[in-house]
C-alpha cells in the first residue's frame, strides 16, 4: 500500500468508521430515562447549554483571529472551540462528585444542536480564513448529511437496538467502543506523522494557544456560575463539560470533509491538554468536597 493510499483509507474509511462505531456505542448506552433527565434542573441546564454555544466559540474565534499561525490552524481552533462536550465529561463529572444528570443532559442537547450549527461555523471559518488562499467548495447540504451520518444516525440506531435488544446492546457496546477508540487514536497518530513538519514548526504556538483556550474558557465559565448561584455539584458539571470536547467529530470535518490534515492539529493537541486540565479539576473538586463534608460534621 502506498502512502497516498493509506491516507485515502484513513480519511474515507478508518476515521469515519471509528466515529460511527463510537457514536453507535453511545446510543447502545442510552435509555429513554436518560432523555427524561433533560427536564430535570432546567435553570442550570439552560445556562450550561447557552454557555457551551456562546463562550467557547467566542474565545476560539478571538484566538484564531489574533494568534493562530496559519489559516488552516485558525479554522482548526474554531472547529475545536465549537465542538460539543464529549461523553467522557459524564465519566469525569461522576468522578468529581458533580451532577451527573445535568452533565448527561448538556452533552445530549449540545450534541444534537451541534449537528445543525457546525456546518455554519465551519463555512464561516473556511470562507473567512481560507477563501483567499485556496478554492474551498464544500456545499452546506453535504456538510449536514456527512455530520448527521456519523453522529446522530448511528447513535439513533444504537438507541433503537438498546430498546429492542437490551441484553445484546449491553454485551456489544464495550467491545465496539474499545475497538473504535483504538482505531481512532491510531488515525490520530497517522495524521501527526503526516503533519510532522508543520507540527514541529508550530508546536510551541499550538501548545500555548490550546492551553490558553482551556484556561480562559474554564476561568470565564466558573466565574459566571459563581454569580449565577448554582450549587457545587452543578458548577462541577458545567465546568467539566466545557473542558472535555468531541475532538473526533471536528477532526472528521477537517480531514474527511474538507481534506486538510493540518486543520486537525489543534484538536489532536487539545486531547492530552484538556485531559490534564480535567484531571486537575477533578482532583481539586474532590479535595474541596471532602473538606466541605469534614467541616460540616459536628464535633
């Protein structure tokens, strides 16, 4: 297999296939009761969803306009900033003793809205940053179908299978997600190898911008929630939701739809950076929670 054939296999089959499998496994994990959680605690839910749709895109756009070293990387940072919270946010929210129902509800709603909004975000970024450098022609109708076909459609099929054959769904979902995750991260490695020269040239800048994106985002959000009067568990859920993102979908848009591997580097860089931030956030939240519980115990 030639190098070009390998890259074609990655962009046309491995990357979209792994994402379809991951989304299907998420659907296999969902029940009707999970959707009923959406109607619980509406005030914090509305704030969290609105914040996810406004704060990260504004911060990402500001960084893209001011400090992104290339047009493709600027588009990549906008795709990263507009990606919804990842399903891992639910796991880390539970570890940090946050409001898991709120976390799951935000993930579900923002992910659904993302399918509608991301074609507009991506089109704006491509036209603004790259229209003068290359001939970009990605019809918005195909954007909708491509994103729908690797997100909502497989998740819906997985949800239907869970409702129809719950035993089968439970037994299959772990293996499906594990295999797909290995393929997805293997694809990340191939992209990094393909873009090694650009990565070396812009590594420090990419790292600093990615760190700045996470620091500014969580700082702004946590400052707002303190004044909003939410409780500690709600604050944890909202904070983690802004840190853990669905980079895989944004990488699919960059690599498989637009056909620009360089554009995917901010998302790949963000994966370990955001993980470090989330682990610190979880540790601090657990320590604060333990200290609060000890202080509330009567002597």
